[in-house]
């Protein structure tokens, strides 16, 4: 079948075994949505407005959940893929974004508390305080969420805020930056600045 790409947006990036791996969200004109990865930035696997020959393959995840894989290579042998396809994913559904945000907020709260190098018995190391900071970080991700926006726009804004806070956590590990990051508000203010910079090219 043929599918035309409607939209591609940048997702997370990771340090893979053989270098950087960049994840992207994609939506086809037909409404199919998913994610794909590449080691190129900018990516050239799927370009908006371009029509591709796609093979739809039924697969099962390690957890036993069925999903679709849209493969644009090896159409003569759908059972073999060079990972040039798209894994079906409803990444912009509010419930999916909420689940991801909650998980990431726990990770970010853990890193934040660790960076302050507080005494293990200190007040901020208690579970109650950890959850409070996780909730504040979670709320930061949703700072721009608007019910009048499309799911696509809201999920994009949420992702950019998660990315901006993660960047601040990375900067806090640098001596010349860490001297300015001495409080939670300082982290949020810096993340806000980075978020605005990221959105300039969004």
C-alpha cells in the first residue's frame, strides 16, 4: 500500500552502542501514527509530503501486546526488516503522554535530589519530599497544555519541556553551571529559558 507522510517531529535521543540514536514521531495522511529511529540528524528516512510504499506487518511486543509495523524496505519479503520502518504508537494520546510524563518526572526528581548532594537522612530525602518534587516537575511538563490545542501540539510542548528540564540536569553536572543551580526554582527558571530556545525552531 502507499502512504504519504503528513507530519514528522523530533523525539528523544539516546547514546546507543554505535553512536547517537534519534527517535522521531510520525503521522501519515491516512491517520496511522508511530515512531522510528535513525542515526542521522537531520533524518532522511521519512519526509513530509512524500509518498512511500509501505508493508503493514502484524507483530507482538515482548509483553504480548499486538502492534503494527509499517515497513518501507524489503517489500518483497515482509518478514525481514532493515529497521527502516515505523512502529505503531499513539504517542500523542493524552493518557500515553500522562504515563510517560509521570515516569520521567520520577527519574528527573531522583537526579535533582542527588545533584543537591543532601544528607541521606535529610528532610528532602524522605519519600514525601521526593514525591512532592516529582509532582512539581510533572506540573512543569504540563505548563503549556491547553485543551483547545490538538493532541499533537500538546504532546510536542510536553516533550520539549521534558527535554529542557533534562538539559538543565545535564548542565548541573558542569562546575561552572552548578554554582548557579542551587535551588529547585533555579532549575525551573533555567529550564524555562531553554524551553523558549527550543521552541524557536519548533
